[in-house]
């Protein structure tokens, strides 16, 4: 099968590499609006590449496109590809406005076309382990989740990510994954969201650089997200220096605590751990017993964290076999609704009732 990658910058390069190692992919064609990148794709990456979109849209022998452009181009590229009869995988966040995301879902649904959004943490061994524990009933009903995510400013001045028109918000760009996961684990829809932001630390950002956001689910569960772009939480001399080196000094910290009525789980990406506790009864108190402690080798980081390789392979397989997306675009849209509601709450200082968000 021929596969095209539209907007082939950093993430596009990763997807091209994955496609080169995916069964059933016979040819990769790339497209990017930057001429120097197209030259690089041809000469260094070694794929057929175009500045124009038309040759790909007109080529009926290309059934599948991956859209890995900056966020502002997700909607026009998705609509054009669907219109041309292609199956589409589009990176998260779906779009820079909720109305655009809605238009993408409607375009796919009206054609009964394949559209999957890049929430690849649902392929991560780390987070699917939590999902397995939830599904097996080992945590009971999940009632609280807390995500603690700290990173340094690794986007840099002038990046499209820092501007509202091209990136949307930092909530969609960075945090949509971490709204999608609690939805997946808790298995209920959100009733309302409240979000506050402190003044920015990064003066040249046009968007918020921090959030403290709380979601209340219809089943009573509460999910909290703390995000700050700040000096790194890790430092030289850390015993996990190899992990830090891998992150090129970004200084990430990324932990989840998932608390259920019968047990809880904790994930820590940069310490490569996933732990589970079981709750029990004793004459004195509720007991908590540490029953599982999983770690993984650094060579498996990609499988445990951003597993874009297995996502790419799964999407190719699904399209080849005529199967629907692993998660429908309408489900990704629900996650996007939560992102836009959190942003609106932060901007207006009000709790947002999700029933009132389009
Ligand atoms: N799922 C993840 O964890 C993850 C990780 C990184 C990036 N992403 C997403 O991938 C996308 C790309 O991010 P990146 O880091 O590769 O950015 P990037 O800036 O490296 O690449 C984006 C590319 O899109 C091109 N582009 C912009 N408008 C275009 C258009 N209209 N047509 C064709 N090409 C166009 C740019 O020239 C650039 O080469 C973003 O949506 C980002 O959120 C997702």
C-alpha cells in the first residue's frame, strides 16, 4: 500500500520512519509547504516528496494519509484528504477551534470514512496497564486521578505552538493526551470543568503556560491536572541521567495517581515505574498493600510511553483490512470538547458545564 505523510516536519519524520518498518507499506510519499524540508525529505530521508498537495490528492493509488502538520493545517488537510477519498490519521489536537474539530468529524461521518486522531497514549504499555487493571476490577471504581506534568520551555521562541492562531492553546497542544486518559480509565463523561491559570512565566507566549484544571465526571469521579512550564524538575547528577539525556534537558516530570475504591495505581514515565496498591480492611483502618511494581528497560521507552510505532502499524493494518479506527473520531472530539472547555474556564474564571459546550 502507498501511504502519504502531510506536513512532514519532526513528527512527520518519525511517522515516515515508522512506516518504513511497517508491514504492507510499499511506498511513502511526503508533502510539506517548506521547500527546504521537501529537499531534505528527498535527499536525506529518501522518499518522494512534494511542496504541493495536489499530486497526492489526485493519486488514487494512495488510500491513506497521515497528517502531522502544525495544528492550524489539520482541518484543511483532513477535509481535502477525505474529499479525495483517503483514509486519514490526523495528529492531536484535532484543530485550533472546536468548530473546526466538529467539521472534521462531520466530514468523516457523512462519508463513512476512516478518521483516527493521534491519541497514541492509548497504545502505550504504561497506560494500557492501568486500563487493564481498571477493566479487571483491581482498582474498584476509579474515583480520583491526578496528573502532574512539569516541563521546561522546549518549544522555543517563534514556534507555531506558542501562538493561538497556529497552535490553538497549550491545553490542546500539550494536555489533550492527559485529558483523554482519565476519560478512558474512568469510563464516564465529564459533567463540568474548572480551570485556573497563574500569570505566565514565559513572557513571549501568546497562550497560557500553566493550568490547574479539575474535571467532575457524571459518575462522581474527579480528575485533576497540574501543568507548569518551568525549570526542569530533574537535574544533572540525577541517578536516571540516561533518561534525562534522552529528553535533551527538557526537565520533564510526568506522573499519574489513579485512585479507585479498592486500590490505586501510580505511573511515572521518567522513573520508568508503574505501581499498584490494593486496599483492605483491618480492625484499625483501611489498609493499603503494595502488590505490583513494574519497571522497564530504557530501550522500551517508546513502547511504554508515546507508542506511535504501534499506532502507525495498527492504522495501516486497519485501513488495509477495511476495519474502522481503533477509537472513533467522535470519541476524540469528546476529548477536544474538554480541552476547549478547560481553556474557556481559565479565560473567564468560571466553571463550565459541559452540556453547554458544542
Ligand atoms: N502525539 C504526540 O505525542 C505528538 C508529539 C509531537 C507532535 N505532535 C503533533 O504533530 C504535529 C506536528 O508537530 P511537529 O513537532 O512535527 O511540528 P513541526 O513544526 O516539526 O512540523 C510541522 C510541519 O508542518 C508543516 N506545515 C505547516 N502547514 C502546512 C500545510 N498547510 N501543509 C503541509 N505542511 C504544513 C511545516 O512546514 C512543518 O514542517 C502537531 O499537530 C503536534 O501537536 C504530536
